[in-house]
DNA sequence: CGGTTTTGACCCGCGC
DNA sequence: GCGCGGGTCAAAACCG
């Protein structure tokens, strides 16, 4: 691996990554001080060289220079010149100055006043720019919150429906069979999918240990916690482990904290439980992205810290494990591995939801993974028996983009795979035919289904059966994904999932935005990617993505 | 010096 | 029970 050369410390990473708070607050303040000092203190001659101090903000310097010229001409050429200048760009400034000078009486005080006003102007503009930046940052945060909100909302609706179905089912079963089993089930009333529940318990157990009755099959999350717990007990809980444990705990909390709007809506404790279960499950849902890239990692705008690497069976390429480090408690993880069949294909699997504001470059991917996970879960959870059927080792395709995404909801983690290996022409076949209008209704103009015909080559490549049977399409890195063996029940579920996903414009919009950003990032032309990971390409990514996300 | 990467060890679930 | 594979940890090495 090229990790040694590309590793690099964290500082370039944090510098390159346009963390909003880092960017928008430091520079304007510098600018204020510099610009103000120059104009007030310096004479004409001293001002000109100052223009070359490029450390300062361009905007402030331009203002300074403009004022210099005016002042110079006013002083040397008299009233006519001065009058001429006053009709220039800074009308407000000039008139204000003249007003004050008439009050004060002298001409030189008038100049000073002008200077002061221009100083203030510069400061105000700097402030304005600062506020604009803040505004942008807030907008980004807002859009993320909105995204999370809608995702969670959909999931809650799904849960409610499932609960409703279950009640109906139970009452039906009670009529038919009055056995104790059913009665017991009825007492528990809201039995959600077992796997779902276990995941929820894991997070609940951390916060509330007063639920010892939780037992049964252990979910990976529980395993993780138990493993951590056992290690903690063994080693006497070093500071690091404490930190880690705290991190995990706070990650769950923060997960919910990141979506505060929904949780209070649950009045009964069971619903709260379900919500947290849903969140835990969402953390476990995975979104896998296949993309061609020479880089060791695709640039998604986030900061990642590698915490492990393993040789996976059946793949000579190692699998790398990354954690999001943009926030201390961010639960998002990802796995990166090259495809065994095609080494140019990089498979990135995301898991979890960011609990912190994201830079614009990261918004697309985060939104996609979030929405995809949500839709995957809400659509894939069978409502018939509340348990993710073991027969649900199935995959399906997005009808809107047959070569784009694959659902693989095999236990324990439902996974959705976005195949971007045909990315160069992706934008040309957003909508293969008129059959799938709805999902792209809300697309930004850039991504609105264009007049380009669906690429016939890709179209032929993307047939359902071909993709299913293609070993390349099976993300080899995750879980126990299996090749499709469609059963009637699974196909129903898959259909439901597909329908749910494709009916959600938010998801499709986010999906397309993410895909487009990825295309920009993983394109072979991006030569700087070849030996470096995210940090080296973030600036480019930000530039490239800002347009996409902004739309 | 602080953050990241590397890498061996550990734990757990699962299949036999 | 044992081995295998996946996932994670954490000390050491590395980097800027």
C-alpha cells in the first residue's frame, strides 16, 4: 500500500479540510485590523506599498487603494477634482464626509473624516463578508439537519406503520390462536424486528442499565460493546479505553442529539425505545460505494482516521477501517477496499451518521449515506413477522438507475451498494427512460434529466441479471452478503424497498449529488489523488463540490 | 508535539 | 470445542 508515503500528519488534513468554523472566522478578523490600521495611520505614499501586502484580505486592500486615489486627487487638484471624485463609486462615503466637514468647518478635518468613514466602511464590509461566511456555514448546517430530520421522519413513519401492522396481525393471531406464546407477544405488544431491537438495546443499555432482561441473539453492536467492556475489565480500564467507551456512549447520544426534533415527539417509552433502536439500526445500515479510483481512498470531504487494516478472505487487497474524526464522538466509520476482480475499483462502505456539521464537500456523501441507509432500512424491514427474514439475502436494483445501486440486505447489516464504476457517463443516463420521472423531480438543474439518451452501452451493461451474477458487484468486504436467491417473500420486500427508495426525491437528489461529487473526485484525471488520501485533495473537492451541493 | 498510520493481538460469531 | 474470518484495539512508529 502507498500508505507510508501518503500518510502525513493530521495538521495538513485539518488545514485542507474546509471546516467551516476554521475557515470563516479567523481571516476576517485579521483583515479588519490590517485594513483599518493602514488607512488611518499611513500617508499617501505609505499606502501604496501596503497594497502589496497580500496576506491581508483582497477586499480590504481594494478598498484601501480606492480611498487612497480619491484622497490623493482631492488634496492635490482642488475642488473640481474633489467634486469629480465625490461622484464616484463611494458616493455615500463622500457625502457623509462633506456633511461632517461642513459642520466641523475645515477642509483637512473633512479629509480625516473621509478617511475615518472609509475605515469604517472597510470594517463594515469585512464584517459583512464575515457574516456572509457564517451564513453559508449555517445554511450548510441547516441543510444537514433538514436531511437528518426527513430521514428520521421517514423512518419513524415506517416504524409506526410496522407497529400498526403488527398490532393488526397480533389481534388476528389472537383470534386464531390463543396460545400463551401469542399472549406473551401481545403483552409486549410492540415487538419490533429482533435484530432491530438488539441494536437498540445496545445503545439503550449504555445509557440505561436498568434493562437487564434484554437477552437473546447478540447483535454486532452488543458484541462490540461487550467486547469493549470485557477488555475494559481485563485491563483495568486504561484512560484510552475510557475515552473509547465514552466515545461510543456519547456517539449514540450524540446521534440522537443530532436529531433532537424527533425524539421528544414520542410520548410513550416504547416509542422512544423504538426511535433509539431505529437510530442504532441506521448506524448499522451500510452504504457501499463502488468507484474507480487510483487513490487509496475516495475523497468525500470528511476527515478519516485509519484504525485498522485486515486482509479479507478472497481478496488480496487489504481492507482498511476508518473512523470519522471531524468530531470526537462521530460514530461514522467506513471501510475501504479494492475490488479483487478489478483493482481499479475502490469499494467504500459507510456506516453510521455524522453527528456534527459537515463541510459542503462532505454534505453530498453524508446525505447520500444517511438517506440511503434510512430508505434501505425503512424499505427493507419486512412487516410481516417483524424479523428480518433469513431469506432476505437478496439484492435488488434501483429501477431509476439500473447500474447504479444494489440493495443487499443480508444479515446482519443491510447494505446498499452504489455502483459508480460507470461514472464517466453517469450524468448522461440519469433517467434511462420516462418511466422514472418522479425520483428526479427535485434534482438541481445540473442534474435534471437531460436530453441525452441513455447510454446504450451502459444500458446493456446494467441489466439486472448481469449485475446480480457479476461477482464484481458483490461488495466483498462487508458482512455476509450473499448472492441473490430470490424467494417470493424476499422479492416482495425488495420490491417494497425499491419502491420506497425510488419514491423519495430527497434520497435520489442526495444520491445524484453525491455521485456527481464522487465522479469529480475519483476521476482518473485527478492525478493528485494517486498517491494521497483525502487530505491532499480536499481543496479541489471543495471547489468542485460546492457548486453541486449548493444547488 | 500532536495526530495519523501500522500492525500484531484480541474478541466474538459462526460453521463444522 | 476448535478454527476461521471479521472487526477493533492500542502501542509503536511515523510525519509535518
